[in-house]
C-alpha cells in the first residue's frame, strides 16, 4: 500500500513494500489522474521492477474543497497466482 501526496508529488508512506521505492521518492503519477472525477481507479495491471505482474487499485483522497490531495494505491503481486493457474491448466 502506497500513499501519494499530490502537492509534493512524492510517496508520503509505504507499507509492506516489495519494490525498490521508499518514502520521499517521486510519485510518477500520470498527470491525467489529477483531473479525474472518479473516486477509485482500477483495477489495472503494472509490472514490478523485477518483472513480476501486479494488480493495482487507486483510491482518490479529496479535501473539503473536492480537490485531489493524494491517492491510496493498493498493489498486489499476482505472479504467484499466475504460477498456480499455469499448474492447474
């Protein structure tokens, strides 16, 4: 789980990391996300730095002014699931 601070364009907190990213790193958020009217984004797929498949979902954090202040991003490593699925096939 990663908390992104939009105003600082950085990672505010990261919990149970499995990537090389850490608190204070740039967010690398797609600027189109900052104009979204959605409250949740995803699920969508990403690839981890080591090639493992990830399934991700992002939740928008809005202030009282309805402006986006951040995102809570939940990332799940699904590579083990793919291996199990291959074995079952």
